[in-house]
């Protein structure tokens, strides 16, 4: 739960199993390792590719936004909230995902968080 004026956020352990996960890291970071089933739209391309997210969202569905540690994803969450989209920042990002032992897929074996 967030205090007034703060962005909504959750940690890796509280992430719903069926969460729509949006990864806003750059392509090289995504290629190294990412969560299977996540939607990848780099922050640098986000505004122009917003439609890719809205096409996947059901009415009222929450999107969980992740980057490496949480800074870029927080900026994207703020933008999504301004657009009326229910968005939550994943605290600790993909580094926390990796540290929690959650599975990663990527172009290398083993996949890793860059």
C-alpha cells in the first residue's frame, strides 16, 4: 500500500501469478534475461508503442511495470496513471526477481539480469 502522493508499488513476493508484467528495459537487457510471458516495450519507445499495451489490457486490468531496479518503471507507472491505466511499480525490479529465484528466459544460457 502506498502513502498519499506516492506511486502504487508491490514487491516481487506479492506479484500475482497471473499478473500482466510490462518490462520497460532496453533490448540488450531484455535479451539477457526476462520473465517469460512479459510484454516488452522499452521506456525509450514507450509513448509511441502504448497501443501495444492497451491492446492486451482488459477493462480495469492492472499492469505491473518492471525495469532493472525500479526507477524507469516508476516513471512509466506515473505516465500510465495519468492515462487512466491501473499500473503498479514492481519494487526492486528484475534484480529482485532474479534474487528471489524466479525463472528467467533469454538469449543466453543461463539467462541473467543485465
